[in-house]
């Protein structure tokens, strides 16, 4: 038996399913997927909608948003009775401190253009008297749920929110906008270095007065993160300004609105960014994440830290943290801080008073959000599992434990209505004994004791860890499509993601190694599946996108384990540094130098430099990088020269993740044909 526990616990799952992306009978007859259905789903641009929830201070009930049919709705959930009621159409709810009003986002059709746009709305707490608050031309730029958070002022009269503007919308005289001094070349001409989008955008902060309707711009900053109110006249903003590629100027500032005065509360701590500040209700302490000793690189080191706002003293509470979750919550008394941490799909909730942390709960999920009720008795959190099913839980805080976990609302189930394989989060040990985790999906109709072909899907990033929604058209539905075709799908994490501990990132740097330990992690997981009698060692396949493509390039030049491979938008430390991007400060940090003074180190970590070892038939795919930016043409040419069955496909003008419907369809058809071809070839050998 596999030691990995199944993520879904029947005792914790309520039968209420609020959302999903159900397919029609023609799309998935009898629950079976088709390539056209995957493309249609991808073209809906459906991103995983993780629940935004907040406690109502007046009733100790939860308000949350979820998709209901074609629209998002806000629901009210009563933990005591387990009942839910629909409140109003919208998403991302925020309730005023006095419990009287709601602020939320709503998509509407603009009367002048006919386009759908998102604006800030307000209403009474019961959903009555809805009123549009913001009137931003084109609507808010939606960049993810955490980036569009609505925050009420303590006086319950004003709402703080942010928008993103790009290029000339910043206006003349702006530090990052203004007139262009370099003419734009024709579309067919490329001038290096290419422009960096991050340098031409800004986060703009608004304060909406719900009593007067005034929408006032109060501040801006590139790549701004968390923001909140300190008191009725002061707001807190986390700003991460990327002034030149690869370098960040990070700080937390407060702005006194009445005086237009900005005060720096916290600058980049020992060269690294500060992230996700949150202040307790007493306004005495600020919790944040910071790196106490390294340059700004990815994945960044993020230690849980506290700053005493009275004395200015900073304490670092964790050491070489594996994966500190973005969401944190103070208890109402301001004494305890609750946070999440752990590997990709094995995360726990902790609480600390600044001393030894107490583990409240262990899960086999990725924890997304946590919050505590205003009386400090109840705790709510949301998470997703290996099948990308998102659930909300409510429990009781009692003596350093969470007890009476009595409800779970399924707020997103993208595989609803499908014939699905059995999915679980698993763990195994790498060559050096390090514990690694990942997701495993068994084929539909799986029979114990039968060996199956395995598709190893290597994630990109690498700092994202394992995300079941995936990087291939259809997301988790593509995983289920493979399971319906009889494949085991294995999505391993690897230590470069940072989820196995930041000490592993420092170890890689000390040893000047980029990919070899990751290969050990991935292949150890494959060997584990072989020992468990699941994987057929003659029918192993590996796919990877972006950094996952780079991992695939390393695998095919250093092992003959796989029957075939697909490298989708991969890269190479030496080739990309010299040809595509120019100076890469992240790689310079990881490999402890540049190719000018560490040439052999770059050669040792380059798949291109080891291309003569290729024995694996490989399909190389490019779009955003195309043949100028990528090492794929070189690896393809070497493969052909060695007589290895290989193919190279370019989708000109498409994105890093292929987005055009015709290209997505072609990609999926080629992927399945490549797998089938080499699966059958191995069967006949």
C-alpha cells in the first residue's frame, strides 16, 4: 500500500457543491473527455477560483464568494447550523467593521463599449441597496484574488482597493510612465534588450468613500502587494518596485491621507524583499515575511517575522522555512498569530505568540487562506487538493488545537461530472533521504497489481510547487484525460521549488548545482511507483513546461529512463544567458558567478553542453521564446544528428503558455500522438 494519505476525508466533506466547471453531455459524453472539450475549457480562461471569505463581526458567520452557474455570487454560511444563503451577485466580499455594509467586486457590461468590466460595488449587509462605487474606465485589472482585495477603514465609511495601470495610462511625469524616448520598431523587427513589462506598470491605490461616492487615488507602487488600514487616517502599503530586471526595491510604507505624508515602516530587510505584512487589531505588532540574509532571488527565502511598532524591534521567528503561506491571521486579542507552512501538498496550520510555534492541524492539501472570528473562538481556512478541488473548513480553537471540524463547503470542483481517476498526495524519499511530495492520479478503472504506463508531469516555476491545475491546455482536466486514456499521471515536486526547505536552495548554491538533485528527486519518485507495483518501467514518459521543460532537457541529457519526452518552452542556464536574456542575476546568485568567471560551472549545469548524451525521443515545443530564444533547436538538431526520433514545433506569436485555440488543439493532438506512438513502440520491442 502507498503511504500517501488520500486528500479527501469523507468525514470532513459536506455534500454541498457550490461551483465547478461542468461540461455538457456533448463535451463529455458519459463523463469522458475529448481534446475539443479540453480546448473549449481552456478558451473559457477559467482560472481556479479560490474562495474569498471573511467573518461577519456581528453574527460570527462567514461571507464568501463562489461561482454559481455563469456568475459569481456571495453567500452567507452559518457554522452553527451548517446552512448557507445566497446574498448578492458579486465576488471578493468585504464587510464593514460595524457589520452594516458589504463591499464587493461585480462584473457588468459597459454601456459604451459592450465589454465586460469589473468595478467595486457596495450594499447593505443583507445585499439590499447595491450601488456601483468605482467608475474606472475599462474596469479594474484583475490580477488574482489577493491583488484585488477590498479593505474597509475602521470608521466603516471608506474602502481601500488597488488597480493596475500600464504604459501611457500612468500619465506624463510619472516615475514609470511618461513619454517614450525610444521609438517602437515595426512588429517584424526585434531590438535587444527586449522591453520589460514590469517596468511599465504601476499599482494605483484608491479610497472609495461610500457616504459621498468619492473615489480618490492615494498612492502607487510597482508590484505592490498587501495593503490595509492602520487607523482612520493611515494606510499601509507593501511596495516591491522592480527598477531594473532582477533587482527589487522592497519596502512597507504608511501614508497619512490628511497630510499626504509617506513614512517608511520597513525597508528591504538585509537586501531581500518583505512580503505580506499584517497588523494586529491593537496596532502594536506587524507580522511579515522577510529574508534575513540573501539577495532578492527566486524562490525567495521567507521567514516569519514580527516588528514591534512601538519599539521598532524585529524578531525572526522561523529558520530556513520550507513554504510559508501568504495568508496569516491574528487572534482578536493580538497575542497569537496563525499561519500555514509545509510542502506543496502537505501543509499545516500553526499558531505562535512569538516563541515556539504550536502545530494546530496537519493536512494533505495546499492551504490558501485562514481567518479567525471576531470572538476568537472559530477558525476558517480554505485549501485545494491533488485534484484541484477547493474546500472551506470551519473549526473551533481550543487549547492549541482545532477541534469540531464540522463542515466543508466544496467551492470549486473542476472535475465534476467526469469519469475520474483516483488522486492523492504522496511522499517519498530522494537519494539523500530528503522527503519530497507530489500528486498521483491513477487511471480510470485502475487494477491493483497491474503495471501501467506513467506520464511524469514536471511543473514549472520552479517556485510554484505542484499546482494540479497545471500548465497544459485544460489544466486538471488534461490530467484526467490522460487517466481516461489509461495512463498513471505523476506530478512530482523537486527541491529547487523551495517547498522542501530553503536549506536545500542554499545547498544547491553551495554545490553550484542546478538540476542534478532535482533529477534525483524526480527519479526517486518514479522508482517508488515501480516498487509499489504501479509503474511499468518500460513505459515511462516525461513532460515539462518552462522550468519543467528545462528539467526535461536535463533529464534527456543525463538519463535514459524515459521511453519519450516532451520539452515545452524549456530553457538552459548557458544558452539562455548568452543568447536570450543577457545578464540573469538569479542564475548568477545560484551558480555563484557569471559565465565570465564561472564558465565551467555553467557548462556543468547546461543541458546543451551534454546534448551528445541524448538517447530519448523528444518532442520540443516553443512559442513565446521561439527559435531565437530557445535551446530547443540545438537539442533537436543534435538529436537528429544522433539518429534519435525527435520533432520540433514552433507556434509563432503565441504565449509562454500556448493560448490560441487552434494551437492548443494542435499541441494536445501532437502530445497524445507522441505518447501513443512511443508507448506502442515500446510494447512491440
